[in-house]
C-alpha cells in the first residue's frame, strides 16, 4: 500500500513531467518556427554554413574546405614543371620572414626568379601537390577567361553590355548601362556590401548557398556603373555568368583548354560550384602554389607562354593598369601598387592568398595560408605584400 507521502511524490513527479513536456513542445515549436522562417526568408544556406564551419570547429571558410562543395575539374594537359635554380632552397629565410609566416599559419611560400624555382617552403603537412582554396585569386582567372573569350570572338570587347548576354537584366534600373569592363574593374555599382564575417551577407549566401543566380541576379544597381570603384564579389560572379554564356561550356572546361593546358599546370584543379553546377567565379579554385605561380608568370610575360601569345597583350596591359576610380590600387582582376619603391602587382584571396609579381626583378612570390597580416598601408592595401618582397630580395642580393 502507498502512503499519502508516496502518492504526493508520485503526483509531484507526474506534474513535473507534464510541465517538462509542455516546455519541450514549446521549444520544439519555436525551433520549427525559426527553421520555417529561415527557409521563407531565403537564409536556408545558413544550415550549410554552420555545418561547414562551426560544426567543424571553424569560425569561417578555410583554405581546405573545397572538398565539401561540388566542383568541376580544370584538367591539366602535359605538365611543365618549374625548373629549379642552382641556389634552390640554399639560403634560409630571414628570421623576421620565418616568424611572420609561422604566425600567420602559412602553408606554402614560393619564390620564382628568372623562370626558375628559387625558394619553396611548406608547413602543416602541405606539399607541392596539396590543393588549397584560392578564394579571390579566382577573380583573376575569370578576367583572364574574359580576355580569351574576346580573343576567340565569343565576346566583342570589354565594353559589351552585360544585358547582351542576359537581356532581362536591362529591366533593372541602370541595368542596361552595365558593361563587362565595369564588372572586371569593380565599378559595377551593385547594391552589394562586401562582408566576410556577416552570415547574412550576400558573400555568405554565394559561398554556402544553393544557387549563385538567385544571389547575384537579385541585387539591384545603386549607382551608375563606371562611376565608383567598390570591390564586390557579386561583380565577378556576374562576369562569370556572361563569359560562361558566351563560350557555351562550363568555365572549368574553358579554363582547362585556354589556361591550364597551355600553361603546363602540374595538377588538375577543382573549381567549386553551386548546387546547380555553376562555377563560383568570385572565388574557390582548389590548386597548388606551383600552379598558382604560373598565373603570375602569364601576367609577368604580358600574356605570353614560352614567347608565344596566349592572351592579347593589350588586354593584359589593361588588367595591370590601375583605374582612376580605384585610386591606383586595382586594374581588372589584379591589385596594383605602383606607389611603392619597388613596383608590383598581385593576385589576392581571403586569408592572405597571394601571387605577387615584381617585374623589375623578374620575380614571382606565392604565399598561401590561414591568416592575413593585420597591417595596412595608406591606401588600405595589405602591408605584408611589400614585406614579402623586401625580405625575399635580401635572399637574392
């Protein structure tokens, strides 16, 4: 027989269970409502973002997350490995350079001079064959493909209107004013705020989302194209759409035929796509330091490979000439610094991915890694680019 005390305990327990069940139902209802709201408002990519960052112990995108996204292969042809210099790796890196590279969690550091590999260093298990996320170095590749498409007669010239390829874009206010040059020079005038930390930004939606078209085409123009420089990943994504439609094939295939094979890349690369199979032309080519260096070599030799023209020299010169609106820091898909004592230009990706070209010294420097230095120059350019050049010259002089 149960006593009144036992009945009271049982009764209290049942009441607590019922109350807990009500709380659980309310919590589940709130969670379901939040999930529904996220899908209704178009932020469902947040689930992918959380899975590929926080659930992996990361706080943002990383140089090795390419394997988590669908991709198209950029196939190599016959590899043409870099020749090694007679002094290959004979001189140690300076203590200051070594310290900086380690503190910024670098994984690759290459120096090529006079067409030969002079320095080659790797950390954290990386090697000459390890693929790494290019991030915005892919923007330069996209502009190079624009140049090839013009050479091939697929596109008339860089002043051709974007609406020639996507007629519906002319329905947007100012949409009929947008040219391919505007997109390549970052003077598109898009209503796109470049932000790599805000999970609700268009950058996050493009990186983790299902459809690049849904992100890029929904953005309106906030000002007349060509009037103001503003670095926007959406501009290069639109450029990629135009080039892709012009050449009539996946851009990875076009990049293979027009760049990877002629340049003698040593490895296949992977170009990340959205779920519909469209390349993320604003970022995300998975390749290695040696092959990235060959992109710098193509620019250094003004579009030539082994003395043979690959891309029109005039077009390459336009890529390397900073626009007036950019205050001398950006051409077409290439960052420039002709204010420095040693003139240089560079390809740049998130977290400090660099392909630095120093024409005066016939030199290419590649640095890949997990963090970017925080110091900036007077025009908000990464000061570490000049630092790398100055430190490397100490090794060669």
